[in-house]
C-alpha cells in the first residue's frame, strides 16, 4: 500500500484501445507536477474521459504506462488508489437521505463537525444552510429536492472530506444563474487548492484558471500549455 502520494502524474507513451485494432489514444506523453491544475479540453470523442479512466486505473494502457509519483498504475492496488484519488462526475449520484449522509459517503467515520468543516472550507455553508433543515434536509430521490448548484456543492463537499492528493472532475455543463456560477467557481477553486487536479473543462473561466491546458484531438495530444500560450 502507498501511505502518501504527492500527486505527480506522468503519461509515458500511453496508448489505449477499447477494441483491438481501434486505438482511441495514441502515444500520449505529459508530466504533471504535484498541485498543478490541468484543464482537459477537446471535442466529443477526442479521448478526455479515456484519459481519466487511465489515471484512475479503470483501464490499464494497451502499451506505455501511466505513473503516479513514479509508480506505474499497473503496480498500484485499486484500494490504495481509492485512498489517494477522488473523482467528481457530472451527475454524481445522490441517494435518498440527508445532505450530511450524502457528504459522509466519502468517509463513513467522519463526525458531523468534520462534515460541516468540509463544507465550510468550500465557503458554501450558507448555500446549503438555506435548505429548510440545512445540512439535515433530505435531498430527495436522486437529489431532487436540491437545486443543481446545491447538488454540485454536495459532490464537492464529498471530495473535500475525502481530501485526495489527486482529484478528477468532470465539469457540469448544466446552466445555473451567474451568481450561483460564481459561487460554484469559488468553491471549486478551494476544493482544488493544494492538490493535483484534472478538470474536463467546458467553461472558459475554469480553463483560464488552469496551470496547463491539455488539448486532445482524435486521441492525440494536440497542445499542452497555459491558457495564455494557447
Ligand atoms: P465527450 O466530450 O463526449 O465526453 P470524450 O473526449 O470524453 O468525449 P471518450 O469517451 O474518451 O471521449 O471517447 C474516446 C473514443 O473512444 C470515442 O471514439 C468513443 O467512441 C470511444 N469509446 C469510449 N468509450 C468506449 C467503450 N466503452 N467502448 C468502445 N469505445 C469507446
Ligand atoms: Mg467524456
């Protein structure tokens, strides 16, 4: 098991194909330093989600390797990886129960105080306390009692509580009002601070904040630079 990950990520000539003879990633090479925020962009089908699936060892590369702190994902157990890597998906699942229950799935032994602290660190306690019963409000079936923004924040709070070295986030495309949007962006910045992050980014505001932007085109790494360089 790995006790500690500082969060460097390296793709070393990584290739991948879901079906034999039909490659979807071609010789991908890049290195990410601990703490960097990477925006992954590219057209639909370009390979963004596949990159994420390789980092999280959902699949192993067909050839080449992906290294976390210099260790090939091949040699890292899934249990070990789960401790150090967090994923926030676009439609992360909320189950029937309170907001608190839904946040606590990230760390079942967390106290109420630790859950509240995670929300506070996102600077969005007020947005969740606006619910009738605050953090003790029932989220409803699949989160139906919450606004889209609130659902997103519950997913952020889960990740904050888990506190992984590497965080992967598939940015939501759903539209919320400008003020909520600004609050979500602020909470996102707080969530990503101090950890390596990969954000499948749809919003220019997110791309602008990235340390580097990786552009994929038909499974090839087309460009990797800062937003200003691109
Ligand atoms: P989007 O923006 O639509 O989410 P993406 O950049 O995430 O697109 P991927 O999901 O990585 O794209 O897909 C890359 C390629 O791999 C596409 O050609 C897609 O059809 C193919 N692909 C993805 N998942 C599978 C699968 N499970 N089996 C076979 N082919 C797949
Ligand atoms: Mg995708």
